[in-house]
C-alpha cells in the first residue's frame, strides 16, 4: 500500500473511526484501524464489535493494498503533523511508514485476515432526512438517557417509525422524558429499536459535520447510517422500551407560559443555595407570576420572581432544578409552556411553535 492524502481529510476521518475503538482489548486487532487503498480512495474502518464506522477519502494511490494499524497512535501522529503538508502512507516489511515534510514515523501493523470489518446490512427499512435535523433531534433528547446500567433499556434512545407518526426519538431515565417527532412524507413501516448511547453520540457528531440528507436504516437488530463519506452500523439494545405514551399527561387543566431564558436564569441563581444532592427547588404558580425558591440545611435561601401568564389556581410544586434546566437548555424558543394537573402529577413542557417536541418532568414531594 502506498498513497498520498491531505492531512485535513485524513485527520477528520481517522478521528471519527478511532473514537469508537477500545484503547485496550483482549483482541489486540480491535485496537487497530483497518486501512484499504484502491481506486484512488482510502477506506478507514474502526470497530468495537458493537459499532463500526467506515469513512472514505479521495487520495492519490500509487499502490493498492490494505493493513491494520494502532488507532490511537495513528490519530495522535496525524494530529501533531503540519496542517499544510500532505501525508504519505506506505507499508514496508511489517510496518506502516508515515511521512509528512521532514517528519517520518514507523508503526507496527497487523494483517487484515482477522479484522471484523463492517457488518452486513441487517435492517428492515430505510428513509432519508436532513443531517442537521437529525442532529437537532438527538440534541433535544440525549440529556434524558439514563446512566443506570442495571436498566439497560433506559441507557439508549428509542428510534421509532410508523406510517402515522413519522419518525420519533424518545429518551427517559424514569425521572424525566424527552420526545421529538418529525413528520415524514414517505410511508414508513412500524419499527422500534433502542440505540445505545455511544452510537447516538457518534451519529450526532457525524450529522453535525455533514450537510444535506442522510439515509437512516432501522431494524430489530441493527441501525445503519449513511451520511456523506461515512457509514455507521451498530447493534441495538435487545430489550423493550417502556410504554412512554402512558407517562405523557393528557389532561392538564393548569397552564403556565413563561420566558424560557428568564426562567432558566432564575433557576440557575436559585440552585446556588439548593441542596447539593437533590437540587430541589420550589415553584409557586400564582396569579401574579411564577415564584422560584430554594434553601439548604444551613438555612440559606434564594427567592426569584418570573413574569408568567398563569391559568388556574395557585399551586406549589417541587422539582429537581437540574431536570428543569436540562429541558430549558435544549428549547430554542423564547417561550415555554408548562402544563399540569396538580402538584404530584407529571408536568408537561412544550413550546409554542414545535408541536412535535414534548418533555415530561416528574415533581418532587416537598
């Protein structure tokens, strides 16, 4: 294998592929990236057996070939090389030689026979959507994924489609729920799959970099993304997602409309003196507006007032302030609508101009 490639292109592609590779593994070859040069292109593949990413780069190939090399070392070397110099890669007698300007490195390589490579497509249906739209949907729901490994089905994101609702992402950690829905013109089959957090993070990174449409393929065992020069394939979590529709409150006689930024600022200031473990704050919905209060065991207190349009009787509800701020942090509209039945029922947060966005936060007993 012998080729010449721009440093910027190689760095970007290697960075994505090496990001999923395990730093230490019982199988040393899984710490490597697969490099294949042919037909004036270089294909780079990284995998941890659960997920695999393939990236294709246009290069000047002098000699076709393939090899595997340490993902971490290759990335660290490329990152430190001169940004204005092209990089030359060449295999020589069991090594990969890397040249750039007057810099030269030699890394050990391993054969490609035992490298897993990209898995075969095992999805049931596919559709296209805008890359930035998908990135925004993930950004609006990722915060509610759980970190509790004993409930694996909550540690990922539900990707769901059907012919009536279109495409939907749902996350929950049992304390809060995030749902973002996108209507699609295409007729879609009904598919549900729970995508692992690590995969969701990589999908978002790729989509944020790319412009135009992406092809998303879903199945009961696999999810696949084709975006620009990247192909990502991942296993899904073999579990059943909770019946989240039952959690979303339907009857909400009380409604509060408040400025999203002003409410977030009031919460941020109040939480300076809130309990460091529970982060509890009290929201009192009055005819005059919204009162935010917090205190701690040292008798310190904070009181804030936020102008709001409130319908219904005066109500006091306790919240984990962090959960509310997480929701307000991903809402990109000026106003947020807070709807609820009573002080112990789930609270629904929506925006005025995005009907497909819903957030549910469970109150705290105070």
